[in-house]
């Protein structure tokens, strides 16, 4: 990793003011839509125009992108605005087409980073492009740092040096606040092992709606020292063909960037950064607790049906011993484990007794 870190070419991002900003629609929809957004974004705060033209949708039957036509539109954006242009690639054919249309920045999406086969194919197809393009790698859907670093290494091994990472958050079973939970702790770890890797935060895919986009952006830049932002914009966000809930109007973004560049936001100190990390973990604990209580309710219904006692003291004793042992391995005291799980157990019994009433 040291070698990779030392050999990274950061010149593409270091020549710009921070934050380095990539913006544009989730998906290219028509030439007019693309050019209308690009005209709005043609400002000094924005460095790169983005638009997805091959869209990896979770389920079939949704809009899957306009394909090659979108590359022609991106080229027009480049010609009219001078902005660099970027899109998502997921196979060798996409790479070839992007090279032929001279797209400046290619990113590997979260679903593709998950597959070593896909990443390897992309790395090989870029091998002979002589580092003309910048390649950004989104984090895989699940918080598997090794898989993310593995993707980076596959590209590095093929001689690619203009590299960067995009933090777009991680899938979680249940999250009230975010579509994909941010994980600043992982970013801090990556910054430790690869201090020179450019990191871009994608608050649009983290938030999944418009509510916290600017909070997450500010945190990523001010507290966690990300190099840049990727934010989805659309002139008619509610009617966007994909990710309509999270896209914002370009004017809205420009207003925010003006403020962030003029340092109008309260600088959050180290203590606040640690609080953000704690809040993030506590929110995860709450989400897991809710899942636990749901299962406990189902168990209560079943116990009633089978006429089994709610309280099973022997089972609980064994479970507690097991938890204490697991806690010990994680450096958590017996006392804390007993306190927490006794409270949880009492709550479960209460819920299950209510079901019996
Ligand atoms: C996107 O950037 O529009 C996209 C599909 O992102 P992700 O890979 O993060 O889901
Ligand atoms: Mn999107």
C-alpha cells in the first residue's frame, strides 16, 4: 500500500481549490436536459460535469440510461462550458466508448466495485490509455474495506495512477436518516493507510433525499478532510428519471458552495468530529435495537400460540454467559454486558407478556 500511496498522481485534483466539485444529473435524459443543467453549473465553483448514461438499477424494469447518445451530449457540455466531463462505467465496452469520446473522468459504481471480475476487466481495458483519464472508485455497497482497496490495487497494477475514491455510504438493514449510512471511521482508516489518495464524498447517494445533503457535505470537507464532493443536480429534480428525491437544483448547490468557499460555516473542532462518529454508531445501535424488538414480538406471538413460558431462565443464563465471553474478546467489561442485556431482556419480556394479555 505504501508504494501505491507514493506513486499516486494527485496533480489532477491539487491544481484546483477545495472542495473539488463534480455535479450534474443522476442520469442523462435528453440533450436539452443535459445542456440546461450544464449551463447553470458553468461556474468557477464546479470542476466536473457528471451524468450517468448506463444506469445500474437494483431491479429490472426501470430506466437504464440513454447509452452512447449521452456521450455525444457530454462532449457538447465539454465544448460549450470547458468543464471536464464524467460518467459511470461498468465494463470494457463502456471504457472503450468513453475513450473514443474522450470522457475525462470515469467512475466505477458501488455495485461494480463489489465484483472483482468487473473491476479487473475495467482495469485491463484502461491499461493502454496512458493515464489520460482519471478513474474514481465508489465504495462497494457493504462496508468491506478490503474489497474497496482491492479494486484500487487492481487498477494500480495495470499502471493507472490518476486515481481517487468516492464515499457514497453503505447499505444498512434499516436507516431512518440516510439511504446509505456514511462511515467516517472507514475514511479515517483509509486516510491513515493511504494519506495521498484523493477522497470525494457523494452526499446525494448517502442521503437519498434533499434533507441533509449540505450537512453531510460540510462534515465531509470540514471534519473529515475530504478533497471534494459529487452532488447530483437537476433543473426539475422532482421529475428526474432516476434518484428524483435526492437531486437538487443547480442554483441551490451554487449557493451552498459560495458559502463553503467563503468559510461561512462554523468550523467544527476535533471534539465535534468525535461526536459525529459517536452519533453515527448510536444511530446504528438504535436501528439494530428496533430489529431486535421486532423479532422479540414475533417470538412472543409464537410462544403464546405454543403455550410456552415467556421467561426461560436457563436459556437466558446460557446466553448471558456467551455474551460475556464475546464481550471479553471485544474488550467490553462483564458489567457493561450484563447491564445492557438485562435491560434488553426485561424489555423483551415486557413486550411478550403484553402479547399474552
Ligand atoms: C450514481 O452515481 O448515479 C450511482 C448509480 O451511484 P452508486 O454507484 O453510488 O449507487
Ligand atoms: Mn444517482
